[in-house]
C-alpha cells in the first residue's frame, strides 16, 4: 500500500513539476519587422486590378504559454496602390468599344489575431501561425482621374473624375518563422506571412473583380522579450 501511495505521489509531483515548468517557460514579447508585400493581378467582370508591390512594417504583441498554446495581436501597414483597367461595352461594336483605366494611391492597414505553435531549442524557436483579421484599404483622395480611350483610336482619349471608397475585407493569415535569441531579452525574428482575401474595390466607376487574391510577405525584424 505504501509503495502504491509513493508511486501516485511521484506521479502527482512529476505532473505538477511539468505544469509549473510549462508555465515558467511562458513568455511575452513585442516585435517590429519590415517586409515586402507582393500581390498578383486579379481579373473578373471585365476588370483587371493590379496592386503595386510595396514595403511595409509590422508590429506584434505575442505571448507563448507552452509549445501548443501561443497567440499574438498584430498591426501592419504598407502602401496599397491599385491600378484598374476595364473594357467598357457601348453596344455599337468595336468602333465604339472603349477601355478605361485609373491609378489609385492608397494606404493598407491590417489588424489580426493569430494562434502560434512553437518549439524552443537552445536559442532558437521555430513557429507556425494561423489566424484572421481585417484588411482596410484607404484611398489617398476622394476622387481620382480615369482615362477612357477608344480601342481603334479614332477619337482622342478623355479624362474624368471618379469617386473612390474605403474597402474593408476579412483576411486569413498564415505563416512560419524563426526566433533567434542573441541576448537574454533580444533577438531576430525571421518569418514569412501570407494573406488570403477578396480583392479590394476602391474605384466606384470600375466593376469589382470579386476574386480572391493572395499577398506574400517575407520579413525580418527584432523582438524584445518582456
């Protein structure tokens, strides 16, 4: 009986020690990273939308409780300039067919909450993440200039002002990376993040492509463990 009780005490103490060790390994960090945002063109409903590649910055607040339980909140910013082109049917054949185009300067803001799974090995911590949030594209002006040209070039191109609008889209975030501790509370964070979302519609005069698109964001930054 005593040997059985000792066995269960050993199991209990071992479990408590493991839980205590997992909690003690929990850590909170803040990080700042620079990245490049690369997005392909999308087409649909007669419209082709071409986002410009841009540099951006990411801020992260991350807490790791144990290898399977970690979470973070992020804010990202980059320029979100868009170029639109559209074939405008006029109902009178190729002679009257026209093309329209516009370039819209914009700022892209993204807020997300992500689940993080990581594993610590010496001064390295590889991780993977997945989550979601909101992507907000804000045009730099209330109107932009659109250019309309006949396909056959029989008449001069014309310009007109078209209104813009703010676009808010849900975004799925995934990624993977590596924390490399250089000093007790300071290190490098190398990661790749991908975003999946519906293409933003910023110009009211152009039909939405209504297509899903993807942006790739390789990044490098520094983290500070609190």
